[in-house]
């Protein structure tokens, strides 16, 4: 039985999240609920699909998995019980190297890479709240896709655990990552530049 949708009047947890209506999409960051409507644009979906295709093709015979939203990533900040976790997000794409973090509910713990595709309605959350959460959670790389600019910006954790901009890739370039030798994401295909 589902309860009504959350209101930003208290700290929410994954236990609460599991009670919310299935037809609605929410994220919780620091106990604060964020409604994930509206539905992503066609361009957003095309970019997400092409990124997923290229990443999935690369990792097909490797011990990493790629997941596209909706896919719950629970980010505990300590050893709290699952239902007490106050950070539950649905990155557009997640690359997970440690397969022990996967369960029937998604991923519990940090993915190796998270990818967010920016839209006008989500930009503030992706570039502030999620940026800070992903950094605090020690996710090694955060890729931010700007569809209007046909650019992907890559942030990597430095030795102090802070994100530094380590790459900015335009549509005519190939994105690579030191985390995955041999990975080449062809952005001309991602952004469908003919």
C-alpha cells in the first residue's frame, strides 16, 4: 500500500521511498525528496541510448555493468541499514565495477562512474546537489552531458577526494577514461552530428 507523495517537511529515507507510488519517480538527496518529472526530452533519450549502447558494447565481455535510469543507486554515508539511507538517486547512466554492490533493488554503494544528462529543469540539481553528493560519496568519475552544447564534462576525484574537471569533450572528439583503458566513446555518434 502506497502512501501519498512526499512533502519537503522532514528527512526522508529509503524506507519511505519504497512506500511511494510506483508510477512516480523520485530521488532523495540528504533526506530531501526531489520529483523527477517531467519526462526527459527526445534528445535526452537519444543521447542516453547511444551512450548506453557504446558503453554496454565496450563492457560486454568485462566485469563491469552499465545501467540506465530508472535504476536506484543507494548511497549510504556510513553503515546505516538499507531503509535508513537518506540518499537514493537515479543517474541517467551508472557504470558499476564492483558487482557485489548490485542487488534486486539496484546498487547499494558507489558506482565507478555516474553520468547525468542536463536539462533546463534539472541543471541546478545535477550541478549542485548531485555534484556534492557524488563527490562526498567518493564516486571516482562524474560525467555531465550538456545536450545544448554537444559537450561532456568529466570530473574526477583528486587525492583529497574533491572533484576536479579533468576533461571537456566536444562532439568531434572521443571521450576516454583512465579508469577503463581502451574505452573510446565517439561523441559524434552520441550527439548525432552528421
